[in-house]
């Protein structure tokens, strides 16, 4: 099983989305996954696929992964008002509840379903759009890629939108503070000049001058959870791949085979899959684990392959 993170940030407030969709900024269009590589939310040329669009009630379009190919955000692409039912192979996608909470599913032919609102015990927070800052926050789940992190201070993904204004001064949509149009705060006075550029203070002083408030802000990086997660699915056609019409199987026992003897024993940690076929082992110590299933009566395991 793979485990990875994708990091996104900097979207405008929901009020800015009320009238129309917003495309991804051409200069801030990438997210990163440690397993899937760069994810491009505005691939060029644009005719390769429908551009990603954020609507007040749903998302549309395609994302390109350098290692995993296309990820489709929904089965609908006609704009205007729409809500995905996520109840069939013809009606699925990512919804926006209007307050910024995202739910539903995206689909990739190569990695399967990407769940925007996973429901399980000990799940991280699901994805929301902060109504004040416009930032993405939270996690989504892919059985193949693992947990996808939508919160980072270093990633480069944003929507194209006019800068917020306050009496003619541009407002930084992340801090809410006035900044010049160049987004590089510069002060020149009797105490010298001060410019912020790419994470640094650039200061020019004459002899005897003092420049104060040359400050730096940091925030802690959330710890990476030590977790094994996955899904037991009904492989209807037996090809060992999760297809869009193949559901999860509930009530199947997944266990950590501590002595690697292929038999579930009483002292071995186990989980029963939930209604979506998902399971999770959390708070694990670093190490190597053998994860097996107790194959239900009447079924044959198709993935991982079993030597017969």
C-alpha cells in the first residue's frame, strides 16, 4: 500500500465564487504528492482536457498527474448549478456545500476513487475551503495513493481572482493585511528602506540608522501520522483493479500478521471494514507490517495476487 500527501493552498473566499466559477491561476497551478509527483491543475495546452473550475456547489474538470495521468473531478461538465449524487457510475463528483466543505469522489483510471469525505474512526479532518482566507484544509483518501494533504504553507495552487481591496489598497488574501500591488512590502523613510522578497528582508541603512520590526513568522508542520489504511472491494470482474462500478465490501476482517504465518490469531491487531469497505490501523510504531485479510466465505482473493 502506498502512502502520500498532496498539498494545496490559497483559494479565494466563497463569496468570490458566488456568481461564476474561477479557473486556476496560470502561475500557481501545482500540487505535490510524495507518491504521485506533481499534480497540475491547469495543464497546457488547455485543449488536452476540461480546465478545473470551482463552483459554489460543485467542482469540474481534470487534473494531470505526472505519474498517474488524469484525475477527473466529476461526471458533469456543463457549469451552472449542479449537485453530484455519487450513487452510480454516471453520477459522481466533488460537491461544495456552499460553506466550503467538499465531499464526494474524483476518479482516476490508474489510481481509482479519490474520496473527499472519508468516514472512518480516527480519520483526519475532511477537506474544507476556509471562508475567510480561502485556503484548502484537510485530507482526502485514495486507496492507491493514501492520504492526500490539502493544507500547506509552501505549495503553489490558487484561483485566478482580482485582489481584494480596501480603500484602493490591495489586501493579501492570506493575512488580510494591506500590501502594495507588487505584493512586496516596501517602506522607505528616514530610517532606511525595507523590502520583503522571497522569504527574506532586504534592508538598506545609512550610518546610525535603525530598522525595527524585522520579524519572521513560522508555524509548526503537522506530524505525519503513522497509519495503514486501505479498502476491501468487490472485484466483480476479477481483474485485480478497482473499477468505477465496484463497491467496497463491509465486515471483512483485515489483520496484521505479526508472525507472518498466514493465519489470523487472537493476539494480532485486526479491523473490520466499514460500509465503504475501508479500514485503518493508526498510531503504529515505525517498522514493517504484513497486512492480510480473512477471505469471506464464498469469495476468492484477487488482489494482492495469491500463488496457487
